[in-house]
């Protein structure tokens, strides 16, 4: 009888009203394959962190969950099922993203017609941004054209507004306030994206999702999820051992500064394997790939794979959302959108990113400081990893409970062999040590450029709750075109758009997958952003210069306002 009751409970149809009421009570409800999952109890156990779940609350997360998890893991979701939905689902805005939910008592007072009407109006409000007039202040910087771009992949909208503050003041005697200017710019970019991408109506987006899932079936049928270890990682290991041998040879020969180059190259290359394994893209076995990622990252590179996975999972789900994506939250040093001028609250870091005096100064020159900062970016990864491990920010229960301790040992091992035996005991003289450390870390900078390159020049607008997962990934991510013989240098990160669509595909199969994704994009009429490496860098610097110029104009407007008061 109890079994029958449990089965009936799992298959009961839950209405949108019932789901909203449960979320209002604090339940973490996520929809996968039309099943309503209550994941409250799973939050502290989830190896990918609780934020990855919280960003999916109230949403149909079928595509996101399928792309990140194995078939075995997907089977386990049934234990958290409390019901099913019937028919198409209109996503809520998750509470962590500012969504509001009405309590059951309030919902019970509404008739079905009143509830449907209120839900429709809330959806329209969530899907539309500010109605402010078009900005009279900001105009975009000209972006470099690229012969490799598909359907004009630039995401900065054109503007006919005047560029100088003096002309603005002549046309508009009362200078705009800070928020009216920023809201107008946000609306301008949103309108541009709406004109550029397929309609957000449910029918169009459902068609995109259907074809996206068909593409996944084709990818599986062609064996692109299978990793060829010899042609892939066999060659990679030869490259790793060669770099390590050169490092040891130079070190033993007394060529201390020269030794920094192969070591930095080795770290850069190893990071690609960490990325693969953390996405379960090597063996597709959770424990094997996780252990591999942690060993390579911590023991050989001094970085935390668990911190990276916790951060990176969120990045994949809320790509290029200024309030939520940790991979674009770099104040006070960088801002890739004017939205950071608003003192945004980061849901990942749980603090307000202040657009203070330091940020105002640094953003004005960010297109000049971008590459120098990338050369020392690895030091920040150390800091973030230490914070994550030492403060115990990872799962303390479940299958990943021991990861923290494995990484603690790894950190001790790394700083012993690198910090003590190599830097302190082997290299003589303070200046030699300093040069060795700085050069070995600077050599890894192409990795950091590659990571930011795929997103910094892309859209940061919020298209609303009806936008499908594949469209959002292609709108916020670019690929980098390069010769096949240079794939080792980019490490698969040049196929970021494809990787965001199918993160568990082994990187050595991404080039073959690219043609299939291009066919899909042509079929559904979604622009596929493809830049050459040089043009991609120009696009990033152009975006950063544009935001820097916006910051300068906003500062001038604010000085004008203060002067008129």
C-alpha cells in the first residue's frame, strides 16, 4: 500500500499554482523531463554546489541537467520526484535571480482565470526591460569586422546618438540621471538582441529545443561522446612529459630563467585536462574524472579543481549574466557592460560589487590593462582556491565529502615541490627567484585570455524566461577559428560555444562536432559567432574600450548634474 501511495504521489499532476505555492514556502523545485523534483535534501550533497540548483528553481531544466549529468545520475533523480507537470511549462524567475512567488493563501483567493491572467502579466514584465527612452548619452564603439563571423556576430547595437558631451548638453538641457542613462542603454542592447535572434515566443523556442535535442541524438549516434585516449590524451601526455623534461633539464643546467618557460607551458596545457576531467569528458566516470581533475590541478598546478567546478557550473547556467556569472565579475579591474556601474549584488559572491573610486579609475583604462592583468591572473586563482578549500565552501556530505581533504594534501604537495624545493632550494638569489616565478606564471596568460575571449565581447542582456538554453548559450558565447595544428595551444577552449551546448563531449571531438552545430544554427537561424584569434581579441578590446568610454561619459554627466545643483 505504501509503495502504491508513493508511486501515485510521484505521478500526480501538479499545477503551476501548486508549484508556485511550494516555492514560496522555500521548496527547491526543478522540472526535468516533465517531472517535478524537490531538491531541498540534495542541496548540501550536490557535488556541483547548491547554486547550480538554485538557479534552476521554478524552471524546466531538462536540457541543462541532461547536458551535465550521466545517464546513471539522471536515473537517480526519480527519488526526488514529487509529481509531474502536464503540457508546456512557462519558466519562473528563480528566487536567487529576484523572482517573487505568492503564498498558497494568496493564490487560493484567485480564480483560475485570475491566476492565468496574473501569471501572464508577470511573464510579460519579466521578459521586458526598462521602457526608458533610448539613451542620448552612450553610443557603441566601432567593432572590428571579421571575415569569419557568421551573420554579424557583434553584439553592440548601433546608435545614432551624438558622441560628445557638449553636443549632448545642447540637445538636452537637463542632463539625464545615472539610472535613466543606464536603463536606456540596457533597453537599447535588449532591442538589438531581439532583432538579431529568433523570436522569444514559446512556439519558436520549443522548435529550437526540439532540434537541439535531435542534434544531441545525432552526436551520440556518431560516437562523439567517446574519447579516443591514444589519439587524444596519448599525444597530450607526450607533450606534457616533453615540457616537464625540458623544465628539469634547464633547472639542473642552471638556466633558471629559461626553466620558467617550459614549466609555464606545462601548467597551461595541464589546465585543459583539468577542464576536460571536471566536466567528466575523459572517462565519463564521476569518481575517476574528479580524482584526475583534482590531482592535476592541485598536486601539479596548485589550483583547486573543486573551486573551479563550483564556479564553472554556475557560469555554464547563467552565462554572461552580470549579477550571477562569476566568470565576468571582475570589479574593480574589468567591466564588460555598463550594468556594473550600478553597484550590482553578486549572487555567487554574496556581496555588492561596488562601482567605487578605484573601479571608476580602473574601468577607464581597462582596455590598456587587460593583457598585463591576464599575465598575473594565475595568482588570483590561487587565492580563490585557498578560500574555497580552507573555508570549507564545498559539499561536506555525500559522495564528494572527501574532496576537500584530497585537495588540502594536494596543496601541501604542490607548495612543497614548487615553492620549497624548486623556488627556494634550487634557484639562487632573490631576483632569480622573482623572475622565475613571474615568468612561469606569465607564460600561462594565453589560457586566461582564451577563457575571457569567448565571452567578454558577447551579449550580456537578459532575454527573459522564455529563451531556450541553446539560444542563450549561442548568444553569449563565441568560438575562435584556428588551424587544426594549433588546437593543442587552445586546448579545446576555442570551441566554447559548442562546449557550452554539450559540455561533456571530449575536447578532441569538438572540431568534428562544429560542423553539426553550424548546420543546427543555420536551420534554426541562430547566429553562430566565429572569430579568428586576432579578430576575437580585437572584439574583446573593442568592447572594453567601449565600456571605458561609457564610464567616462557617465562621469562627465554626473559632474554636470552636480554642477547644476
